């Protein structure tokens, strides 16, 4: 394991344990500006500063993009992309589906990713060209090649109430075409579960870089495919994401095109 991955791992585990210890102990729940259902707690903020402080101590020059503190650019070629608590709505309800996601870019390319789920004690790790791992064991995407036999997962953006249109149409079409569709409430875990072969495919309309930095690399390194809804290569700075085992990718693109009309 590289020194950088070791640091990302230690940091994600420490923050994840902190989250778990604080379930049910939230003192303040705020709503993000203009978004009634987009919650943030003091625990999200504390977890993010813990992560950044720990990394900055070792690499004071590195840049950061954290969900709660925004972009902190430097001249460094390294940028850490952090979601300190992915699954905040679940967390505020005491639903144990949430995680910490830490990704690292080098010259704009994903170099490594770590997602830690403190409830299941599951650690997902990856490094570019080094494969994907769950608790140090290699993981691979599933081999399902029929959409009708696929278990899919999706998520909804916080502004869903004002734009159900295409999003609900995609959801309805996939419900009809797949074996089943789930909605866990943590995009980072959705991606990890595609990487581990638990889900065959995942789509979501409107993600942020911190939701997917680690998860996208995990899916790719587990042998899966990540693109935009039309199948074009995408970056973590584009909103829509389609991540699959590769085998059902085209079938999902076709379905997404149908419900976009
Ligand atoms: C959210 C979760 C959710 C997804 C949303 C994300 P947060 O992140 O990942 O599953 O549907 O798009 O914003 O706010 O819990 O960090
Ligand atoms: Ca998130
Ligand atoms: Ca978050």
C-alpha cells in the first residue's frame, strides 16, 4: 500500500468511527442555503475538519475540495476530494447507511480512493491500476449481462421536488426493465456496491465530485464502466453518472435515452 493510500485509509477510518459514535447525538441540524431537504450537521463539519487537518499535517501543500469547506486550491498537483459523511439524511434519522469518502487526484486524474462504512466495518480501497479491495480482499464487478436480471440502485437530488420530470421517468423505466431497484441514500456506497458486485448498475442525475471521487475509481478498478448517461467518458465534475459492471452498460444507456425523450 502506498504511503498516500495508508494515510487516506487511516483518516477515513478515524472519521468513520467518529460518525458512528455520534449517531443520535447531533446537536444542530442546518439546511443548506435554499435547499430545504439538504441537511448538514455539526458532525459533518467536524468530520471534514478532522480529515483535512490530518492530511494537511503530513502534506501541507496539498489542495482540498471538501463538501463542507469548499475548494482550497494551492499550486500542488494533488487535490483531495472529500465527503466526510455521505448519507447525511440517513445519519440524522439513525439509519446505519452512511460512510466517509476520500479520493485523491494527481494532475486532475484520480489516483486513489477510500470509502469506509463504520456500521458494517467495511473498507473499500483502490489505487489507479492497482485493483479494488474490500477489507484487503480483491473485488470485482458482477457478471450479470441481462438488464432484466440486474439489481440496480439510484439516488435522487435534493431538488427532486421541483424537477421530478426526467428523473421519475428513468426510475419508472428501470423498475419495469430490471429485477429490482434500490435507493440507499449514499452515492459513495452505491458505487462501492457496484464495484463489489452487489449491484449490477447505478445511475444518478446530479452528483457532486465528493460523492463519487473514490467510488468512480473503485468501480473502474473492479472492472466496471463509468460514463455519462449517453455513454461518453465523464469526469467527477460532471453531474450525471452511470456506473455498471460493463455488461449491462449499453442496455442502461438505451433505457436512459428512452426516458429522456
Ligand atoms: C447525498 C447522498 C445521496 C445522493 C445525493 C447526495 P450527502 O450525499 O449520496 O445518496 O442521492 O445525491 O447528495 O448529502 O448525504 O453527502
Ligand atoms: Ca454526498
Ligand atoms: Ca456529505
